[in-house]
């Protein structure tokens, strides 16, 4: 990975956690330029850009044109290329195989080599309000209906995953052929399959630079082993660079614990899996903040949260 791949993001360490920060803001005129080009708007066509919401790694903008209303989601380069591609592949699979209401992706750029200077996805506008904002105002009957919808969505994801022969091994969905930015020919592509894992456990802070396995993983043993490998690298780095003796002592204790867990893993999970484990698609951050509720009480995934569901063992 080139050093400039992550230009635009820095990580702030805060009480044992890393928080991603934008080192510069996406500019509305650059977003408008990208939208005009993608939607083939003429100079006379109106195109209004307005900030809508912000998630942990994304900023979302409403795009109003004569063609309709769209969403532009601009993404921090926390895991360059892989995060955007995983989300596009996942949304396409969910739309094609389930009735879960997710937005249609019109176009995307998985690089920062564009007018905006960040990766982006232009998608269909999904109406609604954050479920977290409305939850206390909802009746018990409405809350029950929403929970039933979410349970139905989960059931669809699991069932369609079991029906998909590609769903073996653990990773984030990826379509290797999905290299272009125009999705017009996507239907001709081979179906997505689990690939490199895109998750904060693998890209937080400096973890994206660690020389550790990133998937797809054939088994739960291999996936958990990779989690421990990342934790091991974290604390080896502390011992090598941090002058604080108390923190070094904590890291030494954690490293001993990591080694004990590593030795225990094969006793619980098989070290080799032939064929790879059968897996199902699951949302890694399913919460009220990442759901929208429309006027009919229907739930929809929020565009501020990550759409890169992962294929995990079922």
C-alpha cells in the first residue's frame, strides 16, 4: 500500500481507542462536479449539494437534481479501495437476492484520484429518519413491527447465504471484476464471494499496515488467530516505542494472555478446514443508528453506517 493511499485521515488515540479524523473536508463544489459528470448533467441543469449526516467513517450529502434526489457518500480511506468495493459488492448482492431495502448504487470511485479527493459512492436516496432519534416516540406496536421486520431481514440474509455456493470462508463480500466505476455491466459479473476482511479490527490506526492475514479465512480458527495476531502486533509496538513503564508492563501481560489464547484455539476450533466453513452474511454494526424509519414505519439501512456486511460462520 502506498503511503498516500490514506492521505486525508489520521487516527486519534483516546483512552485505549482510536478515532478516525478528517484532515480536510470534502468540498461541495467538488462533490457537485463529480455528480454532474456521473449523472451527465449539462451546465444548465441544476445540481444542489447539501450536507446530510455523518457516520464513523463517512460523510453523506444530499444531491438534488432535475433527475431526482440522490445520496453521495464520501468515505475516509481507512482501508483504501477494499472498503468501498466491499460495500458496493454487498449492496448489489443484497438487492439481487433479498427484499431487504438497500439503496441502488449508481456509480462509485474506489480511489482518491478524483475531484473530491476521497473515495465515494453515489446511490439512490432512501427516505426516512434515524430509528435512534424516533425510538422513544414510537408506540409499542410500532416497535414490535420494526423488530419483526429486522428479524425477517436477518432471516432472508441467512437463508440466501445458505443458498449461495460462493458463501464459504470468512470475509467481506468482494467481486474481483468490480474494478470499474460504472455499474451498468455489473449483472454480467460473477457473483461476489468472501474476500479480504474489511473491519475496524483490521484497519484501526496502524493496523492496516501490519503484516498479518486478512482473509478470506477458511475457518473460525484462522479468523480468530488473525485477531490475536493484530493484538500481538499492537503490544509489540508499545514495548518497542512507548517509554511509559506502566504501559509496557500492561502490554507484557496482554502478550502473555494472547499466547495463552493462541495455544487454546486449536483445542476449540479445527486448525484446518476442508472445505472452508459455510458462512452467512451478517451486519457488523446493526444498531438503531444504522436504520432509517420511513413514514410507513418500514426500516431501511442507514447510509451513514458501513454497508460492508461480512460473511461469517453460521
